[in-house]
């Protein structure tokens, strides 16, 4: 399966900011330094199942 975005859809794309909780407040991942960005990519994400 390919995850490439077709070129015709590139014009419709918009930037998505990803925030994460750091030490009690939310902060955008793009403002992290290189080491912290790498750490964020290695994290295990989960989805909460609502019953």
C-alpha cells in the first residue's frame, strides 16, 4: 500500500499543528528541538475505547 499523496491534491493540503502535553501544558511539537522531536516520534500512541 502506498501512502503517497497524489500531486493533484497537494494544492488542497493545509498545515496541521500537532500539540502534545509537556510538564502540565500543551506545546506544539514543531517548536521542539531535534532530540525532543525524535523522542516524540518514538512514543507509543493509544486510542481510548469508550464504552
